C-alpha cells in the first residue's frame, strides 16, 4: 500500500503527546476506555491539502486491540466519513463532509490510499507492511491514510492535526471587529499585488441580532467600513475597485490589478481552504463561521487565495516567543532582528528584545538598542560613525556568526511598527530611528539594491529544538 519500511519523523523535534493528538481530533467515534487515532490526508499532489484527525474509542467488550480497518469502519458508522473498500483494506475512496464542504479523494497511483502506522502518537510514521486490515492498534496508536502518488519520498500527514483551522484560531487572528450579534463571519483582506511584500489582515463581523442566519460578503465588508479604519470603493454589485486600511499609523491601499477589481473568495471552513466565488461578494451568503477573502492580484489560474491563517501583522506575543535573548530593563520593550544573510550562504536570523524606560524614557533609538544588546549579550558590532554599522558578530550555541556589510560596506537598516510583519527601509538610519514600545528594527547584511529584502519577521531561523512548537515542526526523511 506504500513503500514499506519508510520512516518519517520531525527533525529534532520533541515527541507529540497523547494530549496534543486528542486535542486535534475533529470527531470521535465508538465507546470504551481505550482510544486510537486516525489521520486522513486528502492531499493529491495537485490541489490544496486537507487533513483531519479523528479519534476512535474502543474496549467496552474488554478488547485491548482494534485493527486500522475497524477504526475506519467505526468512523464510517458514526461520522460523515465514507470510504470504499475493494477488499482486505484496500481503500480506493474516502470522503468526509465538514461544515458543509465535502472532501473526496480516490487513490492517485496506485489506485488505493497508502496506509501508515504510528506507535508514538504520530511523532513518527512507518509505511505499513500489513495494511489496515492487519495493523493491530493498541491504546494510543495512530494510523494515517494518505491520498497521493506512492513515489519516494511518500509523506504521511503530520501529527499536528487537521488543517481545518479551528474557529478559535481565526478569531484570535482578527485584527478588528465590527457589528453585533450571536454569529460571526470573517473577512480576510490581502493587499498582495504580486510585486511587493504582501500585507494581509483578518477581520471579524458579528451579526444575527435581528435573527438573521446569514450575511453576504459585501454586507460584512460594509460593516467593517462603518466601524473600523477599513474603507473601499464599490463600482456596483460588489465589484470592489479599491480597498484601504490604516494600521498603526501605516496606510495600506490598493486598487485591483487586472481586471481592475479585487478578486473574491469563499471559505466554509474558517479559512482553511478557499474557492473562487461564483456569485461574488454580493451573492455570497455567509453563515456562522464562514469566511470571505478579498485578494488584490491578477486573476490568472491558478490564482492564490488569501492567507488562510489571517493577518500577517504578527501578534506581539509571536515575536516575543521568537526572542533568543533579552537585554536591558524597564517597562517598555523594542525588538531587534539581525539577519546575517549575505545572499550566497545560508541565512542566520536572530530576534532580540530590549527593555527600557526605567529612567522614564518613552523612546530609544535603534542604535541605542543595539548598544544595549552589546552590553548584555554575546552580540558585538563596529560603528563607523552615526550608526553606519560595518560589522556585527554574535555567538549562539557555540557558533560565531560574523559579517561585514556587503555593498555598500555597512549593514542596511529597516524599521517596522507591526512586530516585523512588514518593514520599510529606514530614511533616518539607526541613530535617527525613534522607537517606541513594541517597535521593531531590522539589521540586514546584504546588498542594498531595490527592492531590498527586509529581515525575517518571524525571528531567528536557528530555533532551538526544545523551543519549536508542534505546529512549526519540519519533516525529514531517514532510515
């Protein structure tokens, strides 16, 4: 059913716990004191992935094992999951309906789904030798069904759960809310124009005080216009030709690229996946939990839907988690990102936090922040004068990173007022950049050519393995 004996694991990441896998289960079936987990991955190598984790309880009859096929059958009996078994656990079709959308896949090549086994809560998988009918699962075991070509490397679904974004995740990503009522819809606005850095924002629209059960995508956008800093131009019938939004003093504004209106997308699963709208925003009836996406880009196929994860305006908590070292003291904080990328070697990026304000100061310059880091951490730098930094050195985990500016011979300096979600090349330089609580500065070692590449907004790429969250695990192949 797959390439037997293949083992996949998250490189260096800690083991997935049972509690994590239980929390990721989208549906449960069966009863009893024991439980196994089933991961179904509809990935077909050409369209968007859709992955779901299920739990199956068993053991009411004192049994201590269940086969992978029996677990799938239990899900078929008690959930909206359906499958076709050609005999002996050779599954040629699986379908699952979630929030009104049906996911369906037949095995690609060969024509059955590949089957995988895990005995460590999905931390690692082994391509099954016995198939689902012969796989004896015990309490806590996991099985994975993968719809993809059985070509090397064949990747089972990660153990991090379904990509059907929980509503709680999209709710947390909403940068602003409008409206009132017991129901919620979400609007994602993506200012990407295919040539500059994207800026994406998620909004929430509450409705239903008048007992209505739906709201159109256009009505949701109108609510946001009435109650937030978002504005738009409607050429008629929901053909939006311009959207603007001001966030933390920065104005984002775009007109539709080609054609001259924004493309509109629909999502019935809290932004996990989108389909291009057949009705447009005025005709899209959004129910509780639905999402609509506005994308400013050329409508060429395949077009890219808005980010399913909400705004790229990184929450402050996210960049705080990425900080590798802290310096200074006081009630206020700024963040410094240092990127040693020299355009020819592997990038090494580090995020630092600098606390200040014990003396009552409410601002500090980017150069002052770098100076505090030099005093309190293993970072050093050479200032040719006025904040023209020619060399930065930093030692981390026994390795020393040292670079001089490429061309010109000083490091480029960047400013961000949204926790690193977006940067602008500094007009004043580090010495003149006045940073307030929450601001971010970026030092980038690369040629200052336009468009310049700002430092990573996500902090260091050298993330200690014991700090990597489960959702950030990368997969590697080994024997």
